[in-house]
């Protein structure tokens, strides 16, 4: 079986687990969010199992509203992803390190620099998950009264990505000669300024970090709105997405791959990795029991707040918990997520409480509760039928849920030839089967000419 | 001898060494700036010798002008300090981790968060060296055409530090209960917003990182202009400075400690650690030989560019290299450094070439070439006579120069009881003898009231 027909797997590390009540699970250490040991252990576990990458979410602030819900949630405060991944880089050798970072309240120079540095530190294993920020609580930390409008966020994101990749191309791969005898450190002809002047940014460059063994960090994108998909088609090398059904997954996959082609890209150079929320047991009953152990620990105030937030900030207070979801106004938040949820509620005729119980686990992602064989059957179908190139594994609780996936699901994937037994390469690109990005100076202006 | 009469020592890690020609030294690996192994080795060396902290400089761009000089210099591109220190945090246990970061082109929320995260990752060992940026080449990477005026930079820096420390005080030390049974993760009464609305920044908070075992990162300050000293007196816990003579060092020390008192601070809670550039040998001749081995490797184009840049960007092209330094106009750059250099040139009647050879090594800092005994004599004098609380050791080349200091100078310091034989504590504050910063909510507004 050729290597390119094997799944790619990411380990999505949501501090104590993807399930919102994970921190209350007796097998979870409740201080996971501030324990470096916890993350060192997770990184080593995932690398031993040959995951392609660790994947960290991010938020530029305490996102949720309402002190009561917030104080019952373990997500309010934890490590910042880039500093955490740098710490994990020194204790791992092969696994990729993907951090989320928003284009909304950052400067491209800072982000280009920090990711390039992580990429060098890790020997070419970094990835940047490009997102836009959609919460007022983040905007309020950055001199604004409200967040940007949806369209504006994506225009800014598009320019941000162009500037960042431009900065990653200011040094050619073989620019540094480091000739101790002559005293010439780099070849002046292989060093470029960017001199970007756009609508949102004016950035001269060059970047003060060289290119890494994989050229530059892998670009990951997670937005599934029309603007998000278009940005992904143009720029992303990995796409993190959420689909509930095979048909939706296939439609998304086909659309994105064909849009990538319209941008002149090889569709195989954009890997689509939907999130999955697997709860695995040795028997179906054991899996269900594990799931219920988490569901039963959801504090109602947390469930309701999570639902409101996922629906784009719409306040559901006052609606009967055991009544249907009301009609909702259009959100300025992530549109795709809202639509997925509303469709789900209508399709399965869920009450508000049932809906929050549903999303509190997988939170919009594909929930798979069962034995390894049952889970692999469904993953294999989605993978073989054009719905995914791999999956981002959002373990329900950590490290136990990831350990269960590694102990039960991965052997079954390997039995069917669907997942690697060892890393193919040393860089994230090599393991994902992505091409080395040839150097391209965005402007041909050498530094001398500009000074 | 009481512990507070021992010197504090920082290991200033300028990639391949503080000397501008260090990278050409045969004992230096020319790719040091992109070698994680190089830095891992340095961190372990310094920690084994019980240094208080590693100290990293920073620049938000390729600082020097002129492609010819730039291409003969090893400083153009290297790791970003915060990602590098996070990587070093996992392989060290006790040594402090101080990174420079500019207030000029950053957002307080990002910086507060990243340093708080490094502080947590390292178990309370982080420090932030607060600087302002003074080069156009940095400004051009951040949507500006020129850098801020000197006064404006410091006003912004002052507000930046206030916002950052405010964010570090949005969670009380014992805010997190993590009660798995009740589901209460934190005590809502121990969580505060900042709600800062100032001239430069509007930041609500709270920060999404908890306080660390040392409360929050140690604040370090390096500016020696009047505005810089005043900011240090108000906010800094460690001051990194440059003085050539005992009299200057004593005057600076006395002035800063007394200014700190006018801000209501205990003068012992601000540690003054000037930079030193030690070239040590088993004999005086050996030390001189080591120094000449470096000096002889300075490419003239590098020496001249370094001098121009240190003088605030004044272009010395066209002036005879073997003639005197011309009269210079007032700079918009770091005033203190320019004045120190001009004074040095006039005092010692140096030509332009002699001046650049002089600063190319120590670059404005105190240069000590000799045996361990000679060097310790002078350090002891400066330390005992009220010129310093310790020193920031800027090894001429790395790791060799640091290794020489550890092998020769530190044993002599210890013989005289001037330096520790083991760490006093686990956090940077404990080792520096700085107090734990009691939590103070900058505003008394709990989150509930603000929403």
C-alpha cells in the first residue's frame, strides 16, 4: 500500500481533554492546564504512537461570558501555545508542533518570527494554524471595543498570511555561508527585503530568522465559512474542519480540493483533517460508560454557556432547557459552526439541553463512541470515500483518552494498513507528504537597492 | 558572610559570543545562532555553575545598515528569545530565564501572556528585560516609517509596564480551587479584570494565564538615559547597565537606589547588574592573546558599522579611520550609550579605528582582560564599594569564553565568599533575593460587575 494512502493523524491537546467536563474525571489531574509534566507526557505518548503532529488551540483572552459558567470551566487560563510547543520541542524528535495563532490582533512580523523560530528549534516541525478572532472579549484586550466584522477579518487574514509567507522567503535556503576564513557570513544576493505595502500592513523585512530544514512552517487553516474555505484553498497545506456526515465531508473535501486547483495548486498538497472525538472501549458498553462518566459531570451552567458561545454569542437564558432551539439571528461570529449546530438540532429534533449535551463532548466535531473496530470502520469509510486525508484526534480526556486511542484504535488502523508504523521523515512536511516550499522572493529587491 | 552580600551573576548569551568577531574564532561553531544544541549546552553550563539567570538580547528586525557590513556579521538572523528560553526551560531546573522584549511594537496582552507562560513552564524562573526600540529598521517592520521619538517611547513603555503588571495581577495566587467534586474551578472573588484605559492602550483583561510560583516574572530594565533610569527606579527589580569607571558606577548605583526610595521602594529590591566583558587567562599574557585572537578577526567594515550604529546611526563614512571622532549631533537613539562612547573617545584620545576596536569587544560595557585574580579584584572592588549588586557576564565567545569564566573566575569568587556554591531557592526571585510580589488587583472590579 503506497504511503500516500495512509491517514495523517493529529493529536489535538485541549489541556485536560476535549470534553468540557474532562477536568472533573477522576483519572484527570485537575491542574493539567498549568502542568508542564502533563504536556511532556502527552507529547511523548503521541510521538511514540507516530502521530503526525500535536495541535494546540488558542484564544487571546478569557473567551466565555458570565462569571458563573467561567468559574466552573477549566479553560480560563493555561499555557500560551507557542511557548508551550517550544518547551515540548526539546523533548521530542519527530512529531510536528502546530499552534493556533490569530491574525486579528497580531503583527505579521512577530508571528512570522516566532513560528520560524519554533521551526528552527524543532528542526523543521512547526505548523501555524491560521485563525481569525471573533469574540469581543479578545478584542477588548487589544485597544478595540468590538471585534472586526467577518469580511474584514478574512481580508486582514489573507494579507497577514501573504506578509508572513513573504517574510519566510526573505532568506534563501543556502544564504548562510558562515565562512570563518573570509569573514563572509551570508551571500548578499540571497537575502531579500519584502517591502510589503498593503491595506492592513506595511512591512519591510527581512525577517531576522533563517529558513528551517522544512523551508518554513506548514500552514494550517481551520475556518469553514466561504471566506475561510477560499483562504484555505489558496494558502493552506492542512485543513482542520468539522463535518458530521459522510456526505457533508465529501462535499467539503471535493469543493476544497477543486478550489485549490483553481489556484494552480496540486490538490494532494492540501491535507484535509477533520476533527474527531473518539470515545473508545474494549466493548461498546465500556465506551458508552466512559462517555457517560464525562457527560454526567457537565455542570448545567457550563453546558448552556458553551452552547450560547458556539451559536455565536446568542444568549439562551430564559428559554426552557427542555424546549426546542429558538430561531437565531445571523451571527458575526464563525458562521459555519452556527449553521452546523442548527442543522444538527433540527435534524435530530434536540432540546436545548440535549443539544448542549451533544456538543459538550465533541463540540461540533464528529463524535465516535464504540469499539476500535467500529470506530476504524467509520474512519476508513470516510478516508477511502473521499471525505478526509486524515483526522485530528480530539481525545475526550487527557492523557487517558489519548492513551485509549493509542492502545486500541491505532493497532486496528495499522492492521488495515491505514496508519504508519514509523515516521517517514524528520520534518513535519516530510511526514505529512507535503512538498518542500521552493524559495521565492516576493519582491526581487535586494537590500542594497532599497537603502 | 550573609547571603545578600554575595554577587548575582547573569550569563548574557549573545549567540556565538559578545565579541563581534566571535563567530570567526576557531573554537566557535559558526552556525551557533541556529543551533539548539549550542544553547542547550550553554544553559547546562551556566546552571551547573549556579548563575542566577540566562539573559537574551533582542531586536525586532535586522538592525544594522548596509549590506556589506551586515553580510560579514553573524547577528542578522537567529532564534527569537522567548521561544528559545521556553525550549531551554525543559532542560534546566533552577537557572533564571530572562528575555528582552520591546514595548515599542508589541501589545501588552501578548507580552504579559507569553512571559507569564514562560514563568509557569519554568516553575517561576522568567524575567522580562523591558526595552524600547530605537531603530528605523525595526519600525519599518511594524507599519511605521520611522521609530517613535525618545520621550514618546518611554511614556509608552511606562504605560506598557503598568498594563503588563496589571494583567499579571488579574488572578490571585490561590484563585484556582480545581474542585473536581463541586465542579468549581476557580473562586470568582479571586479573579479580576484590569479595565485599563490609558493614552496608549485600552486593555480589559483578565489574562488567560495564572500566576506562577514566583508570582510573576522579574522585571528587568536596561535603559540608562534619564527617562530609562526613572522607569527603572519605579518598576525594575534588576537593572542591566553599562559603566566604565568605578566613579560612574557608584554614581549610577547611588542615584538609582535613592530614586527607587522616592517611589516608596526598598532599595535592596532593585538589583543593579552592570555588564562585564571578561577575557580571562591563566596568565595575563594568555588573556591578552585570547583577546587579540578575537580583535584580529574584526572585519573593518563590521567595526565601522558597529561604531556608527552605537553612536545612534551617525554615518562615519568618509572620516579618516585613523583620525579623531568628529563632533556628533544629538541622537534620537539611546542617548546614554552615545554619551558613554564619546566620553571614552575624548578621555583616551582614540581614533575612529581605535574606538571601534575598543567597542567591538565589550561594546560599551566594562572590559576586563587578565587573570582570574585580577578580574576578581576589580569586580570585588566595584561590588564592595557600592557600584554593583552583581554582574551580567558577556562572554567574548561561546561556549569557550563562558567556560573560561566558570573554570577560572568563579572559583576565585567563591574562594572570597563572593558567589554562591548552590542555589538558594527554586525561583528566580528566590535566587536573586527579591520579594514575592503580593497580589494587588489594579482595579477592584470583579468580572461580574463589569458584565
